[in-house]
C-alpha cells in the first residue's frame, strides 16, 4: 500500500506531531469523506511507501530518520504572495527544506510542484517566467523534476475570483510557458512535465509522465501496484490519510478547502493523540481494516 500524506490537507506543515504519533503507535484511522461513519484503519506494517505532499516540509525533516519506509516528497513552491497564499511561509525557507531533503533522500525522491499557474494582471506571463527561472536556478542539483499545473475551476476558485482576478489562458500563453519553462529547466538539468492536463505542453519540450508513476513505485518498493482507478491520470494507486477543510494555509485556489469557517472549526477539533486527524472515534463508527 502507498499512502498519500496528503492531497486533502497539509499534514506535514501543520500536523506532523500527530502523524509521528500515529506512526509510532503503528496505525492511523481515516474517516471516509463521503460516508462519515465509515472509518478505514491502516496499519503502517502494511504500508510500502509514503508520499508526502506539502508546501512546508520543515516540520518533518527532523523525524525522517525515524521512518523506516521508502519516502517520496512532492513540495509545492509557487511565486504568489499573501493575497493568494496568506499563510504559506517564506519561499526561501521552503527551498532550504527541499535541499535538505534532497541531501537526505536523494534528488530523485523529491519533486517540486509549480502548481498551479494563475495568470492575472499581477501574476502575468513574464512574472511566471522570471519566477520559474529563479526557482530552477536555486534548485539546480537538488531536484530532477518539476511538475507544472494550471488553475482549475474549483468551488474555492470561483468563490475567490475577486482576489485571483484570473485571465483565461490562450494558446499563445501555453506555447510561451512550454517553450520558456522547457528551456529554463533544461539549463539546470531538470525535467519539466504536467500531470493529466489537457495542455501537456509536450510539443514544446515538456516530458510525458505522471506525478507518481508505477515504475517509480516499483523502483522504491520492488512491488507492482495498480493504476489509481479513482483518477484518470495514470498515477499509481494511493490511499490519502488526510481530511478536507483542515488546511490552515487557506490558499485562495485550493481544491481541498472550500469552507474557511469549517477549516477553523476543524482545527479546533484536532487532537494530536487521536487516531483520526480531526475529532475522535464515535460509538457508531464502522472501522474496516484497509490493506
């Protein structure tokens, strides 16, 4: 089993102590987001690989040597300011964290996500090209891959349109991003790709690939895994142990947060000693072992 920590929230940035408590205790419970009384119990002895997805890897770095599992990091680094990412820490600190992880795990085990690209009057095409160039320069020798995506029409995006002020992408925009990002990445021996985007930019030099391929999973674990049937991206199947509406980053484009009031109330119900990320088990919960 491969667990994703986490696409639904930033466990590493805000809940590392809880995660390490769960790891040491040997299991974690995950509430089904669509059927609340159903809880999956995952024993870490059944976990083959951990994929950490975060905007701030710093809190977990001191604990990495305690985790006796193959580890992959996807660290999101974008060029936005506090108007769009109000609670993301200084990007230079995040880059320092990426370098440290690369030194500990190897550069093939840490991937940076420039995700998502938003075009607006403030964050225009030239702004992104300059930001991507600086990012690749700082990461030269520390990562082998950057994954790019484009902003999607999520509920939270629509709600924050007055802040995001999004301009629609044109074919010329995609071409300019493809040609410039490919050239910049190549200068620093970094490959650049999208993951399941309609505009994959391969004709401009992007490589074709998945966020987390079955090949990569096999290299790290020696085991073969299925494609993620819940998605059409071709990524390897993973189990997310996070919960929606629990990320205090409160990024205005986030798909996993769509109710800031709920986020704040959920945070208050977090207990670092609970088997669940938010709240505790109820008497009517149905716990099922997941392997």
